[in-house]
C-alpha cells in the first residue's frame, strides 16, 4: 500500500493562513500536535519568506542510488526436502486441534484410522521493502516561553532534517519540528483570552441535579444532593461557566511551526506456489516453513537460478512492482527476499465407517494445523 495513503488530507484553515517556507510546498494540512484552530482568520500565522506555498503533503525523496552489480545465483541448499510427517505427529496435530475447540469431539482424533498421507509441500516467496517517507504540515502548541526562530536563518529542506531510523523492517513514526519556522501567535480559538465557554454546563456554571431531575425534591422530601436547589455547580468549570482553552491550554498564545512527519514502513508481499492441497494461500502466509534462501540489500535484483521457475518469476515481478511503486513517494532503505519450503500433508482417515480428511501444514505441527472435515 502506498504510504501516502496513511495520512489523508485534513480539512485545514484558510489558504495562506500559515504563510510559506522554502521546500515545504503543497496545500496546508491540519495541525498534528493539538486540536486544530477554530475558524482562523487568513494569515493568522503570518508569512515566512521563501516558503510561498506553505506546508502540506508528502515530499518526493532524493534521487535514489543505482543498484549495485547484479547478484550471482544464490547457493542451492543441499537438502530441499522436509522429512515426511509421521502418523504419530499427524494424530497429535489432530488431537491438539480438537482439544482447542470446545465444539469438536476428540474421538475422531483418538480413534480414527489413518488410511493415507499425501505430501503437498510448496514454496513461499516473500519480498519486504523498507521505506522512509516524509510529509510536512503546520502544527502548533501552547506558547511556554520558547524563543521564536522564524526568519533568523533559512529553514532546512525536509530531507535534510536528521531523524533516527528504527530497526530495519519495522514500523515507526517520528514528528520533528523544522528549525527556523516557529513564531508566536495569539490563540484564535479563545481570541487570546485563555478561556472558552464550558460545554458541559453550556456556560451557565451549573447543571441540573440528576438525583431529583432538577425539581429540588426526591421522595417527597428535599433533595440532599443539591440542597433542594435543583441544580449543582458544574465540576468541569468549577461553576465559572468558562474553562481553560484546549488549544492554548490557557496560555493565550501559540507557538506555530512547520512539522515534518517521518514514517518508516515495511511493505510485504508473498507469493505461494500452487500446491493443490485444498488450502488457500492466505492460510499459508503465516505458516512456519523451512528457510531455504534469504538475502537483503539496498535494492534487490530478481532471484536467479532457483529450481522452481514460479519463484524466479514472482521475484522478478514483485521486485519490479515494489521499486516502481514505493520509490515515487518514499525512499527505499532496504529490501529483503526470502524463500521458505512449507510442509503440507493431507491425511485421510476412517471413523465410524465414513472417510474424512484433514491437512497438517507448517513446521510446528502442534499449532500450524488446518482441517477440511465433514461434521462430526
């Protein structure tokens, strides 16, 4: 999935409200740190010379480096096979499955007679592309005495800002303030008063007593909860009818700045070679398998020399798709491809003069077990 879809545009303030900063082109996006400003007037954040188009949207990454020389064909494992599943392991897998489902009887697993065991071992090719994407947006926080730095120096470009990446092939997001873009502005939500009308009591300072429904009496006697007044002081605003502004937290002013959102994403695609066991490919995506091949580098080349042509074809197709798709809005940091051999055994058995079957798959037979059974 394209990482740009992770941050859909947010309805933002009027055009040019935040001004503009060089390198942060695009429509203005909503603030990301605190609640967005309510009905701001145009140019409330002023203008930052050189940033004429404001901030917003994903920033194209720097031009990528070219791939290194093509890989040589990977070494072929000495043992491509997986030992056949024993009848004892097949029965244990069935018993484990039955015991974990309250509606299944254990009798077929315990007493059924296994008549045939047929292997359908298959390959799973997996491609992972680890990317970094950057988007910009105007943000603000309550002003707490910070020194504004807008216009003191040219602001750095989004991809020039240092960010600490996570471990490869993991997901993480960082939000970083762009230096030399911050300025102090009056809070537009509360008109720089620091307070807004309390929504709980509608600005009255009190609410109807819930014990007597505002009547002042309960069970023919004076209500002790509200002292027969029928109303109680609002606990949210302490009876004042006004409360601290959520936008500026009562500070009256805001520190406005451009923010870079850095997102690291691991994009994963699998290809399961057809195996005719009756299992769906989706069931095999999370199955444990025997790892036959793995390599990782900045940009991968298709897997060469693999004995099964379907794996080589899947490698070529997926690598081309990933590099074309994700390099448009993100920077590819690393790619990894893996080939696993997944053991699959279809077990036929007889129980109460009827024939049934189930499938055991994955290297951990006690847990990775799938069934295609008649009702019992």
